[in-house]
């Protein structure tokens, strides 16, 4: 089953395991251009704040030159969630 994501993933590779979003945590960003998106994520994940470094992130957002325009990579592991764009 492919998750309901927009835009729809071109590739979906389910793996064993899961991640539970903790009641408190951080949305980590390495680039100030992601601040508005991180703020929106904090509204969706109560108890979370934006952090720029040095924290253990529940959700990490970063830019990557390896990702094409309009593309993204979503990775969910037992340790957290990472979005590359």
C-alpha cells in the first residue's frame, strides 16, 4: 500500500519497524529558508519546537542538491523522520 502523500512518491520501499512521535521534541532545520515549513510542522505536531542544531530531532528537514526540483525524499526510521528536498 502506497501512503497518501502529495505529490505521490515515484518510489516506495516499506521496511520493518515504526516510529512513534513523542509528546515533546524538535523539528530540526539546517537552513533558515525552511523556517516557515518547520513552523507549520510544529503546528501539526503539538509539543515540538524548531531547533537549528545540537538537539535530537523528531523531524529533520534539509535541502539536498541530490534531490531534483519539485522532488523530495521522506525517510522514516525507528529514530526519527527526515525530509530532504
